[in-house]
C-alpha cells in the first residue's frame, strides 16, 4: 500500500538517491553526466509545476513523478511527465499507481496534452488507463530514452480529447 503526496524538502535526499543514477546515465532527460546535485534539485523541484512522491507504509519514498509545462505562455497546456521508482520498490506496481495519479493531476491542473518519459512499454493496460482519464495516444517520439536499469523505454505523446 502506498500513498501519493506533494514533495516536501526533507524528501530530497531520498529523491536524489533515485534520480542520481538516471542523471549519470547521460541520456535520460537530456542532462549532462556531470550535473550537480544543486542543478538536479533546481530541475526536479523548483522548475516543475507539480512534484509528487510515493511513500510506503514505513514512510520511505518509493518513487516520484513530476509534471512540468513544456514551455511558458501559450504552450503551457502541454506538460512533460517523468516518473521513477526506487530500486527497493520495483515490481510492486508503484509505477502504475503513480501513472494513475499523474494523469488525474494533469487534468486537474488543466493540461490538455502530455508527454510521458520512462513509460516502460505501451500495452493494453496503459492505454485503458490513459483513456479512463480522457487521454489518447496521438504519436510516439522517434527516439527512445535509455534508463540504466530498464534499458530502452518508449516516450509517448498523449492528447486529451476535448
């Protein structure tokens, strides 16, 4: 059983432990391998519109996702969503729960289009989940992202039907 809650400053050490290996891989999120912890904190915490963490019954951070507007101004209705699961929480269905929460939050915040990074695979369950929240896939980015533990992952672009 996990709960999703807004990021709190005391979560940062646990989040950095999850994020650092991904940033060091150099491809995901298109960040340099030598990114500093301070830069990572800015990118993950200060710039996004919404950051949520998944916490287990023991209070440990088991995952995180962020909704970030792709650009300010008129394009603010388009957001990028990236999520990660901690090594100790893999295989517990946490990614699916975070996906569910992020889609609901995206609609609540008024986003009409979403780009997902680190979606492990496109499958019927994921498609049904997106449709449940009013989103439908309109395309897939031409390149895959590389995750150090998961290997190649698809990045989907989704659009909410109005």
